[in-house]
C-alpha cells in the first residue's frame, strides 16, 4: 500500500489515495465521480546529514570501490 497524489482531468480536483498499485487503476474522483484521473508526480527532497553518506561516516554509500 502506498499514497498516490492524483488529479481529476475533468474537474481539476487534486486528492491523495492510500491504496495498492492494482487498486489505483479503478480510482475515481471524490468530487465529481469521474474515472478520468491521473497520477501527479511530485518532487522528492533528499536531506544529507550525519549517517547519510557524509564524509567521516561508515555508510557504505560513501565508500569508494575499485
């Protein structure tokens, strides 16, 4: 199960769904009931800090191989 951000192409309503990937295909707009909805992709923020591959940590992501 995951949270998907959706937008209705008929009325423009934006909403979030908590469902499985297979249930996503059958989703409908909660405002107008249309099944003409599409997933909206949003930006992801990645924070870098202690233990996240910064110098001086033992994270495997910061090691150089070869």
